[in-house]
């Protein structure tokens, strides 16, 4: 058979008998699935991946048993990725190649993590978050929903390096962080904020603020930004971009209104 | 046999019968070569590589057949690299470890791509281009010949992130981009220009300009730069450096003149 | 058996008969150990690693025999890492995933190298050095003992790119270099110095200096930095942090005094 065939587990893949593999799962050649992994239906895992990689305790304690790694249905995990035991990942997860996700993290559904990106553990990440290639999410980061982070950006966490204090970064819903940005420990990025490329963010960023520079300073509101050719608004981006989003093909405002109606007491589901 | 032996294909390598493998090719242990790959004579591929990695359509369409990945003769592709179906790469290609090259890209001959570098697809790259380690070439980039890009540099492409507009960067012949530079979408770097380390390039760079800073500004012409010890010119670099270049061992000016003669109507080949 | 079992060598691992493997060594599935590797007792090597990767000469010279790669006892080398022939690494080495260490480098004992970090060869690194994820150490770098380097930092080496001049960076004992810093070729970072995040360091840094910015300038002495909440000193860090250090659990000053006594003529060992 081929090295990767949809719906099949390659004979060279090493699947521990203590792993739970869902229906119609594809696993590429030479991939390792450790005991304690729970992999959702219809998921695809490329070659040379490790699911359920053990944390440090495994090497120190003879009887150590790794915690569960839970991956929702319809995941697409590309080759050479390493996902540790002890994290949980929602449905429709998608990764590039050589991604690392460490222990004790919780990722929502429809999260995308680009090639070589690294989620360092003890992180919380919401739904529909997109991390591009080579993004580094330090331990204890808190990322909301619909957040975008572009290549070579780092969320740090140690305010007095080296120390044992870990002060994670918080990024609120709909925020966008461009390429090669460093966010210092404990910083809070407000909802819908936009951080420009190559910035060093040392202090909190207001909702809807555009910040730039090293150190980053507020230069505008996202509502001031216009398309150079058309003169139209660009942000909030959710009103102009919908690919892969739950409001794809319908207007964001209509979708949001509908969602609000559904969550009200006495609504159709009440 | 050993895990890597010149001129041999390791028995653990998975070579699809629909792949075309040239004469005297070396393939290391556990490497995967998919159908549709055309690998040139005398090429060497390290362990754990994937040649012909399928694009997203493969996972969505049951009958999808990947396009050709063509790799010229004398390639040296180091371990853990992933080259997608649908690109074409000239002769004497050389990669570091864990390199990614996505679909629909065209690379000339004698291209070198360093460890962990990532060419994101829909790119055009000329001949004798050297990308150092961990360089990120965004989709739709256009890179000329004899270009050098140093570690942790990113060519971006989305002017209004997140959007569906992709505006690639253009880099002309002989340009040099130093370490940890971000080039913003649509920027044009002129021939022989030099971009200093840690710069953010927001606007076009003139031929032979030296630019620096964040945002980058022109600080000199490359012809102003002198070696501190000798006082001699350093740039254009092609007049002082020839390792691996077609003018190696002969003077650049002589080589260029000869090439010009050869391409003239009525020349010796006419 | 499982893909990784303490004290066992997985049957899919390819161990050359010319390799020397110590007692009680663990080697994960699919890993390659070439001839000439000397791997210390009690070491653990994850899956998909290559130990003893050959340098360029291997591909050029039919009779080329790789030099020794020596790795001390109690190493922990995580998956997908590539360590070249011709380097020597002290005891208690620890690596993240996908680490590269090139030829002709010497690393002391208790060195830690984070995921995706790359040591380019011809480097000297002391004892108890910690490189975080995605750190790039250019050829000919000299790093002392007890040095910390944080993610996405690059030590460069070519003063006139591209050229054949390699001018390595020197980093003295106890120095700390924060995230996303570029150090230009030939720069000397003094002992106990602290380089702030996102800096570009173009000139030498004094011992105990705090430098920041692009280009980096001295803004303080490390002795001026106080904890915001307690008002206490933070640096020198060795007086406030001991995890994994030889003075763990004892006071740094006591440890240093004791060490000094031991090394004096006429001491207890004399």
C-alpha cells in the first residue's frame, strides 16, 4: 500500500494497544501513537508524527503513566509533528509540519497551527484561532477566539529571565498580531487590536487599537484604516473576511445576531 | 546495509511505483517518495523525507491525483525535509534539514535552502539563490538570481491581515537581505541592494541601496562600504566573492563579458 | 514492545555496528545511529533522530570516514534531532525536538538546547548553558558557562555578507540574552550582561550592563534592576535562581567560596 492512504493505517505505524483510534482514521507511515491517546473519527495523521509524547516525568519515574491526549474528530495533523500527552484539542484541528504542542494545554475547535509552530504547554486557546508558521506560544498564554498570529511571533512569559515566575500573555478575541512580534510577559492584548510587524509590545494594548514599533505605541484605531484603492474600511476584519469562519457565506452581523438570539432565554432552544 | 549508502536506496524507504527515480540515486532510511515524483540522476535524499507531499485537495477529493514534483539532477536533500507535489526544482539543488517547499513553485538551478526554511508555494526563485537557515518565503514571492537571504528573515504577503489578498515581495538579482528582516507585502528590492539585520522594510528599495532600521531607510550606497582593515570595496559582492558561483576561479567581469558575448547574435555559437 | 521503553533499543532503530552504545541506553523507534558515535551510559534518544550525520565530505569522497561524535552519559535527546559526526557533547546533555548540532563543536556538561535550535558548527559552549527554543548559534561562536539565550535569538558571524570571513560572537559567563535578539559578528557580550528582547547588538556589551534597542544601547547596570513588587534585587541572577544549577539548594556565594577553596593549592584535595 501507499505511504498515506485515506482511511487506512499504514503497517509501519506503531499504534499502542492502549491508544483509542476513531473510525475512518488515516495514519501515515512510521507514525507513533502512544497509549492514552484518544484520536477522533475521520482524522488524518501524516508520517513521522508522535501522538502522546511523554513529559519529563516519564524519564524519571519508572511507573509513570502519561495522562490522556485527546484530539477531536476531523483533525489533520501533518508530518513530523509532536503532540504531548496531557493536552486536549477540539474538533477540526489542523496543523502544518513539525508542530509541537506540549502538555496541559487546551485548544478549542477549528484551531490551525502552522509549520514549526510551538505551543509550550499550560496554554488555553479558543476556537477558530489561526497561528501561522513558526509561531511560539510561551507557557501560560491565554488566547481567545478568532485570533490570528503571523509568522515568527513570540509570546514570552518570564519577566526576570531566568526565573521561576511565569507570567503568560493574554490575547482577546479577534485580535491580530503580525509577523516577527515579541509580546512581553503578562501583557494583555485587547479584542480586535492590531499589532504591526516587527513590534516589541511592552504594555497592554487597548481594544481596537493599532500599535506599532519597538516599543510599540498606539498609532490609530483599527476603524481609521482604509483600503488604499477602494477607500473602504478594512477592520474589524470579521466584517470583511470569512474564509473558514462560522459566518462564511453569511454576513458577520447576521451571524452574530442569530447567535445572540439563540443564546437568549426563551429562544427557540429554550 | 547502512542507513545511508551512496548510490543505494535503503530497503525501509517507501518508493511509490508511480515515482521516477534517476540513475545512481541515494535514498536514506524511512524516506517516502510518492507517485508523480521525478527525481534526477545522482541525487541524494536523507532519511525521513517526504517527496511529493500532497496538497489539501488530496484530503478532500477521493480521486485527486497529485501533480508532478520535478527535481533536477545532483540534488542533495537533507533529512526530515518535505517537498510538495506540483513544484519544479532545477539541478544541483541543496537543502538543509527539515526544509519545506510547498506547491506551485519554480526554483532554478543551484538553489540552496537552509535548515528549517520554508518556501510557502506559488513562488518563483532564480538560479544560484542561497537561503540560509530558517528563512520564510511567503506565497507569491518573486526572487531573481544570485540572491542571498540570511537566517530568520520573512518575506510577507498579506497587506491587510487576515485577507485573501496576496501581494508577494520581489527581490532582484544580487540583492542581499541580512538576518531577522521583515519585508512587507508588495515591496520591491532592487538589484544589488543590501538590507541590514533586524530591519522592517515597508517601501521599495533602490538598486545598490543600503537600507537599515525599523522602518528601514536608505543610509548609503553599497559602493560606499569599505573593508575596515583594508579600505577596499566590499560590494557589489559578486566582484569579491565567488564560492559556488559560476564565475568561481575567474573574474566576475570576465565571466559576465564572456556570457554577454555568447548571447549576442553572430557570436561563436551563432 | 512500545515505541519508547526505558533501557531498551527499539527493533526498528538502525544502529551501525561501528557505533558504541553505553549501558542502559534507551533508543526510540526508527532512530539512526551511524558508525563512529560514542553514546554514554543511561542516555535516552527519542524517535526519528540521526546521531553521527555525515558532513558534506561524505557525499564527495568515496572513502570518507566520519569523525567521532561523542555524547556523555545521561543525555536526553528528543525526537527528530540531528547531531553531526565530529562534535563532542558533555554529560547530562538535554535537547528539545528537531535540534541540529553541526560538526566540530564542543559542548560542556549540563547543556540544554531547546526545540528547533541550531548550533551551526565550529562552536565552543561551556557548562550549564541553556538555549531555549529556536535559537541559532552561528559558526565560530564562543559561549561561556551558565549562559541563557531565549527563543528566536541569532548569533551571526559574517561581517560582509556574503563573504568567507567568519567572525564569531563571544558570550561570557552568566550573560542573559532575551528573545528575538540579533548579535552582529565579532561582538563580545561581557559576563552577567543582560540583553533585552528584540535588540540588535552592534557593539561590545560591558560586564553587568543592561542593553536594549535597535541598535542596543546601555540603559542600566543589572544591579539597578529591582523586583517591582518586592523592591529586591533580581540580578546577578545566580544569587536568586538555582534550578538545575550546581548551587541548587545551597547559596550561590557559599557554593562559589567552596569551589574556590577546592581549587586552591594546599586544599583538602592537595
